[in-house]
């Protein structure tokens, strides 16, 4: 038995021992979207005990790849990874989720649009074809967090790290969505481009935790040779945390661990060290660190099961509301965007910000002129 | 099919079942059952006789009131439609059928008086549990069919929760017996249908009760407080701490005076506890209790005060007050408020106030009066005025529907409060 | 599988439901119907293994969000006699949540909110669809605990616990779920919404509790909650025999001690329990397997290579023989029976209770093993639930039979059940829910047969013989898993004439018989 088959067989016979953590099924209460059921369906498809039909395939897309189930599985099964394989099987049978139709084309088009936006927003001198330290913010940051990218430079400058340059990348995104969608051929093209581009940097700091994981762990594991040191931006900055010239703080904030930063990369403390500088009281969710609930934004779930993504964002912010802390901070552009789609953020009762934005805010003395902003 | 027979004919039919000497229409016997005004009383001697009597009565269109010891208010039977009425008295069904000393259970017929059952158990080093002495005159069947609020101990819970199984005869003469097991997951707990059914669903003929070994050590303890609120706070903390006294009472000033007598010093409020169990455990519990009640502002009263209270409260034949007290269940979080409003309403009447049946969630707040003529109903009205809901057993609509299924001809009479 | 007469869905059903629920909370999709076609009744896994995953598919699945919506659905079902099956986590192991006659499965998991938690009054109110661990976490956040820890806490719901009278691992201290519930809200089979509380007499709560969806759909429950324990201590012992262990437990409980955890493993289970705490097959298990291997080699001249596979796969087909061998060899192998106790609460009380307990166990000849095995058990307390996968994947099957009796009947019951099934399966047992008046026995049996048909037959035969033995010895056929479909045929023997009272309750609460038809032997 190969390892995917073994996982599928074990999950099929498992009494659903990880269902309580799955953000997707928790958000909408569907038994069909618990890890065990998704794996079971995939296994039955694999065994040809079920016909390859859209209805049976669709649940395989209900996974944010948060890896919470793996944390509690005694067998160490990883539905996130196995279901991705299932989606690739579905894709090869042209049974991909309708919400992801023509994903490679859409990916390319969006990427071009975002790259153009990035170049438009930042002056050319901030880009470098080749540099010691390149900065790759990731697509969602460009789309929804351009101010956070600016904030990052404000922070770099304040620390004298003015050698950091935006990476001149061939894509706005390293291809994470293509991988999780099971569109592995398209994903490989992007990966090859990225690998080539990375050769021109000694260190690349990445804004998006999913792409940090992709470039640092997944592609090398698939045999791509990446020599550049890949760091998440919080990892790059936290060694300087004590040097930050903090001017003002917020009273309290909850820190939301992004799945990829936490369970995948095990970077729990760097963002906390930074955040602790700009809030008086750093609050921890009941489910934090290894157990942190997913915001609902991974795995393209917001496309395939939008209600689940929204429901999960709501659930995550509930605790902040319960304890009357109106600020939630994450270190991931996708988390910020997903959490903001929840009703508690939507109605303004909870503010969701990116760590970088908050850091830049804290560095700014309101009595003095604003920090120089790029461009 | 209803046959019609004369009263004499009915009596003869019933006498055939129970034997002529176990049926009486003599006024002296019949009058004892007050409001129901039965024309006869029957004393069946076994569950099968009970079933046969019920069947005959149903067939003959006779209404049946069930009587245990009559300690409850056996006189509040509603007047049924014009038809003959008999009382089925469980007096003769007083055998102890089995004492299982391994499992600590007793199987007994339900007409047995609690004190007789307790005496028999004590001879084997066993007891029904640390329940108040006021229950002694009731029958086992009465306690199960109409559980009084006072049948409770923080340590062992409600008396009727100790019922592990029972057998019942229905109006149509059918009988059922529930299986005895420590716990089951085989559907609804059917024995519970009959607990609290006040004779309206069938006659409980035998019951298997949990029993306990007589405790190795019993330690009464009395604490004085400067106010009821503080005493309540201490008692509540005790309930949450896992110290489970066999008895636990919180008394207002008047009640403290009447229960404790001269305590050496004026007592504004008191908390009385009885710890029981293995010596080593009781000692530790005592230390904890001291700490908890001390923290709540209590001062321990001399041991003789506590022992005197304990002895007095245990002796059977404690006279029920001239006026039975009225009580209401109140949650801990609402008790402060409830005490305040009751006190406000009783400022000019020296009423006795105490809390009993404490558990994790709340307590019963009791109002009593030592003045004759202070009707129970007026006490209950006072509780109502204070925004509290006095105990008033009533069949829920669903239970009423079940009653109609089990007894479609309405043979059995449900007692009212 | 018990397929009762199947309801034929009216084509209008879907559109009529749309008048009650939005479209996204109604499904007739094939994946949903397949997933909701079975619960965790192990026998259904034999069907799955045989590539027949759709066991008893419902026609429609709905996700209501309020008692009012449920009442409206019930009324619709009443009109057309549509079977309606409440569904919690689908973790029941008796087929209780299976739509054996088709119809509508009503999933309560969208009703999962905490409505009230009061530390002062020691109670909390939840909607019934909340998943166990989520419920406990919500309480823990507030410094409280329910004290209910079934091995299925990750996969079951409050409503399912109440419906099937669930028991948790700390039941000796906190009780079973029926001991924790103070009040309920439920929708009856006639569409009425009722609220009942244990303050009423007669008390309806214990009648709805345990009814496994046949009388009412539980929508909300108020539960007794406790402060989180400040302190926990474990002790483990080796007792010479099952009977000595039971005796020690009984004496301790009857003296008034209330350990949170009490577990006594019989000789076979003890070996596995000792081994499992350490993750990989260790000490005891290896010894058992090695010994079994030796014996087999000696008898058949076979060479046993992978001992683990031996247990899980091929050897299971000779489980009966293995089990008999094991029993014969146990005296040589085992250090008797393992007993684990744990106390929690106020430290000084724990300490006093531990000492008293200790004395009781030494009195029956126990040897102190310190706290290690207890801590290890606690750490891996849910691990056992994951274990069925490898066994099924290897071609075997396993199930559990949790029965109970008063102390006096307990050991004869234990012996009879073992005797009845050990020629068919490998049997382990532990005693883990003990009360002053009796105890439950949790039998685990594992076996294998070639192919689906033979496996089905063997599976049924084990259950038949086992439950017959239980009834003969005066025990109850279920202590906490419930009856559902799998034990329905034994209800008449379990209850005798009293079953008629249950039927009357059914006639009152579900006059048209739409709620979970075909279950519980009604
Ligand atoms: C209307 C009413 C008012 C009460 N008021 C008080 C009070 O003010 N204070 C207090 O402390 N307690 C009160 N009680 C409770 C009383 O103390 C208990 O009911 C006690 O158990 C009476 O026992 P007994 O043997 O004297 O039964 P009885 O008083 O003779 O009967 C009590 C009830 O139980 C039924 N019953 C008796 N035996 C059986 C049986 N074997 N099977 C089926 N039904 C049976 C009777 O029909 C009757 O409805 C009251 C009870 C009732 C019913
Ligand atoms: C690995 C494993 C370990 C287990 N360990 C334990 C254990 O330690 N202790 C224990 O007690 N059980 C255990 N069980 C059994 C199971 O978890 C329990 O029976 C649990 O109570 C079922 O809950 P559920 O929410 O999954 O209910 P379901 O399986 O969905 O339903 C069970 C029954 O209840 C009915 N029902 C569900 N919800 C409602 C509702 N809201 N209203 C009315 N009826 C409803 C269903 O119709 C069905 O008849 C275990 C099961 C597994 C698979
Ligand atoms: S991942 Fe593990 S716990 Fe989850 S269903 Fe699969 S085997 Fe069970
Ligand atoms: S990885 Fe996360 S979203 Fe995916 S199945 Fe597991 S728990 Fe659910």
C-alpha cells in the first residue's frame, strides 16, 4: 500500500476522530465535509466503488489545508495533502470544481494584473532584478494589502534595513492556488519560473505564509533546487524586535496564527515577539498555536464553499467579541482578507489588521510628520 | 365493558380477591381517607392481589384512590364523577423481599413504612441514607409516588433517585417490572414514569432501592454567621468544593433559635452540616469545611451545640409544625434577591426562614411559622408575592396524555395538592 | 442491514421543504445521501469494505437552525408519513441514526450554540447539535467542565449523548449524561415544542433522554457543570484476578469514595492496555504475540514473521482459537489485571481518598504500580478510538459490547459472555463505569472471516450469543451505547411487558410513528 492508499483506507474505517477540528464542516455543520467523509469519498472513487461524478468529487474541494486534522490524528494522516491528490485526479478527469474552472488562465490573468499594480504602486528603485534580500509579498497582499507592503518598507527603513528590494518576480504568486486546486501541471510551470527567479537572491522574504511554505519546503521536497534562503517576513523582522522604536501602542489584540505559518512552518513566536511590541496586552485565543483555528481562507475554500469560509471567519472572531477585544492581528494577507469577510469584521465590531500595518502604525509618533512612504 | 353492580356486589367481588378480612366498609375505617369518601377500603397483600383489585375496579367502573401511610395530605383527592370509590391501602404490602448486601440494594414491597424498613436495614449495618427524620412515617410507595421536597441529601441526592427498579400494577390489571441494573441505555428510564405520579398511573407494588452502609463516622458541625447571605455563600461554596455533607442547612435567626436553643451567644444565622463517611475522609472534609465557612465569615459553635441539634433532629416523632412550612426552589444566583424580598415582606411577621436541600445549583427556601393558624397557604402566598414559585406538583399535559393511555377509564385518582 | 419498509418520497417533498428552509440547508445530493447513509455501527464497515458504501441512504438531508424550523418540518412529515431521523455526530455504534426506512435525516449540527453558562448556579445551556469537544472547550474557557469524556468526544454531539445515554471516562465521579441533565427543550413527533425540567413530577427528562430519536428531537439542554478540577492524581495496581479487582472497586465505592477514573482490565485487556500506553507494541503486547506465535509455530510448524500483522490480519480468522490459547497462557504471561484509578478535585480530599482506596486494593491482594500507567492512560485516553482502522484495513473486524449488572451478578455475567463468544472471537474486557450497586463490563471482540457474507454471519452470531448470555445472567444489554437498530430485537427480552409502557409513550409523543421508525424494537 502506498502512503496515500493507506491514509485513505484508515480514514475510511475511522470513527471520524478529527471531525471536531475541521473548519469547513464546523462552519456549516455538514457531515459530508468532515475529513473522514471527504477521504472516504475519495477512497471509494479510487476503488471505483463510486462513479466519478461531480457530486461525489465536489467535497474533495472542501479543505482549507489547515492541517488541524493531522494534529489530532494518531496515524498522522494528512487529508490536506491527500485530498489535493484527489483533486488532481478529478482535474485529470475534467471533474474539477466549477468554481475553479479555467483556474490556470484566471491565475495568469490575475497575476499579470497584480504585478502591474505592484509596479505602478512602487517606484522602480525599490525593485531589484538581483539583490541580497528580495521581498516577495504574495498575491493577496498586492490585491488587498498594498498599504501593508508599504508598511513593511517603513519598518525596514526604521530598522536601517534599507537594502531590502522588491523581488522582480515572474508571477505575483508562487503558485500555491494551483497546487491546492490539484492543477499540478500548471503549478509546475509557475514553480519553474519562480525557481529561476529565486536564483538571483541570497535571501527572499515572503509575505504570504502559504508561498513561504511552498518555496521553502514543498518545492525542494519535490526536487526543485532552491538555494535562496526563504524567510517569512515576520521571521526576518523578529530578530530586530527589541530595536523597534515604538511610539505608540494599542491596548490589546488577539493574535491569529495563520495555518501555514504555524502548523506548517512552526513559526509561532516570531510574529508574537513583534506584536508584543505594539500592544499592551497580547491576548491568546483559546485555540492558539498548534491548535489555532483556521480562518477559513485556505485551499480555495472561499471559492468552492464560500459559506463555509465566511462561517469560519465568524467563528474565529467570536472569542475576540466575547472578551471585548476589538482588534485581531494576523501575519498573513489571506487571513486578513478572509477574517474581514466575516460578519463581525464586516459590521465593524472587530478590526482585523496585518502585523506589518500595525508595526508601521506603532513606529509612527503622531506628533511628528509621517514616516517617509514609498514611493 | 363495564358491569354494574351494587356496592355490596362490588365489595363482594373485591373481597373474593383480598379475602373478606382485608376489606372494610366500616365508617371508622373509611372515614380515615377523608375527601375521597370511599365506600370501602381494601388492603391487598401482594402485587397480584393489587393487580386483580385494579382490574376488577376498572371492569366495574369503580374509582380507586391509593393510600400509603397517609403522611402526605391524603385528603386532597379530587371528587371524581359520581361513581363508587374505594381506597386501596398498601398497608399489608410491607415485606422486605431481598437485601443484597453485595450490591447494596433492598427489594421491598411499597407499603412498608420507611422507619420499619430502616430498622430492618440497620440490623444489618445498612441504611436508606441520610434523609430527614420527617420521612419516617411515610411508606416507601408514598415517597416514590409523591416525593416530598425534603427527601434529599447533598451526599446521596434525592431519595427517589435511589430507586433502581420497580414493579407496577396498572388499572387494567397488567403489571410491569423494570430491570434492575446500575445504569442502562436501553430507551427511556421507564421506572421514572411512575416516580412522582401520585397514584395516577398505577400502583407501585415493589421497589429496589439503593442502600448504604451505616457510616463509620458522623460529625455534626454548626457555624454561626452574622447574616443569612454570608451563611448561604459559605454553604454554596461547600457544595461547589466537592465536600458533600450528609445534611446541610442554613437557618435564619428565628429558626436557629428554635433548632439550636441556647447556643451560648446570639446567632443571627447558622449553617449546620453533618459530615459522614470513613473517618479519615471526614477529618479532611471537616478541615476544608472549617476553611470554607471561615472564609465566608462563619464562627464555629461549640461541638455540644451541634450534637444537640443533630440528636434532636434525628429522633423520630419530631412534631411537624402546627403549620407545615412552605418552600420554593431558588437558584444560588437569585437567592440574595429572594431573601431580600422575603425579608421585606415578613418584616412585621416573625416567620422562620431556612434553606435546605442545597446542591450545586440552588436551595429550597422554606418559610415556617410557629404560630398556630398561620395557614400553609398564606405562607405559600407570601412566597408568591416574593416572586418565588412554591412547590405545586402537577401533571404536565404530556403526563396527562400518558395517564389517559395507561388508564383510559380513569380508574385511578391522582391526588391534588 | 435492517431495511424496513421503505418510504417512497413524494416528488413535492423538496419544494415543500423549501418553504421552511433555504435551499442551502436542504440536500438531495448523492454525496450527502451517501455520507448520511450510515453511522459508526461497525457492521456497516463490512459493507463499506465490500465496496458498498451507501448503506441506508435517506432521501433528503436537512440542517435546521431552530426548534421552530424543526417543528415545521415535523408537521410536514406528519402529513405525509415521512420518516424523520435525528442526526447528531453519526458516531452511534448501533445504527441508531441510520435512515433504515429512508425519509429525511435531520442534522442538528447547525444548532451548536452555548446559550448560557453560570458558574454560580453550576449550569450551562447548549443547543443539542454542539460537538462534544467544542462544548467542553467552551466551558473550559470559562473555568468550567461538564465532566463528560466519552471516547467519542471528538465525533459525537450533546443531542446524541442524551439520546443514547452516553457515559464518559470520568463517570464514577460525574455520572453518565442522564445524571448531568437538568432540563430539555425538544420537538415531539406531533410538532409540539416542549420544555421540561427535572423540577417537575413526574419528570419527563429521563423519558426523553435515552429515547434515541424515537420520541422527540432534542434541541436544547441545560446541564450541570463543575469548576475545572484543580488537582488530579492517578494510581495503578496489579490485581491477581478480575474478581479481586471487582471486589476492591466495590468496597471502595461502597465506602463512599468517588474516584473520577476507575478502570479494571481483565487479563487479556491488561496486556494490551499496558502495551498501548507506550505507543508502539511494547512489553506486554509483544509478550502476548510472541507467546501466541510460539504456540502456533509449535502446533502448525508455521513461521510467524510479523507479529503485529499476525494479530490484525490472518490470525484473526482463528481468533477463537487464539483467544482460548491466550486464556490458557495468560497465567504464564501476565502479571494479572491492571487497575487504574484517578481522583480529581480539592487536593486534600484527593489525597485522603487515594489513601483509603489504596488500603482497599491492598486488601484484595493488589500490588502498587505507582502513577505511571494512569498518567499514560490519561495521555492516550482517546487513542483507542483510532485503533479500529488498521484492523479493518487488514481484513478483520471488531466491536464492543457494553453491558452492566449489579455486583452480585457481575462475575457470572462476565464469565458467561466470555464463554459464549470466545470460541468465535478474541475477547477483551474492562470494567470502567462502576457504581456503588454495580458496574458495567466493556467487552471488545475482534475476529475475521473470509469475505463479506461470512463476516456478516460471524458478526451477527457473536452478538447473538453474547447478548443471550447477558440476558440469561440478568444484566442489561446496553450500558451506554444504546439500542438503535442493532439491538432492537433484544428489547422485548430486556424490558419484558414494560416495553408496552414505552409504546404508550411513543403513542403520546409521536402518534404517527414518524420519528426514527424501525428502531428500539418499538
Ligand atoms: C398532595 C400532597 C401534598 C403533600 N404535602 C406535603 C407537605 O406539605 N409537606 C411534606 O413534607 N410532604 C408533603 N407531601 C409529600 C408526602 O410527605 C409524601 O407524599 C410522602 O411520601 C407520603 O407518604 P405516604 O406513605 O404517607 O403516602 P400517602 O400520603 O398515603 O400518599 C401519597 C401519594 O402517593 C400515592 N401513593 C402512595 N403509595 C403508592 C403506591 N404504592 N403506588 C402508587 N401511588 C402511591 C397516593 O395515592 C398519594 O397520591 C405531599 C404529598 C402530596 C401527594
Ligand atoms: C470511537 C467511538 C467511541 C465511542 N465511545 C463512547 C463512549 O466512551 N461512551 C459512550 O457513551 N459512547 C461512545 N460511543 C458511542 C457514541 O459516540 C454515542 O452513542 C454518542 O452518544 C452518539 O452521539 P452522536 O451525536 O454521534 O449521535 P448519533 O450517532 O448521530 O445518533 C445516535 C442516536 O441518537 C439520535 N439522536 C441524535 N441526536 C439527537 C437529538 N438531538 N435528538 C434526538 N435524538 C437524537 C439518533 O437518531 C440516533 O438514534 C463511541 C463511538 C465511537 C465511534
Ligand atoms: S485523518 Fe486520522 S483522525 Fe482524521 S479521519 Fe483520517 S484516520 Fe481519522
Ligand atoms: S486540513 Fe483542515 S480543512 Fe482540510 S480536512 Fe483537515 S481539518 Fe479540514
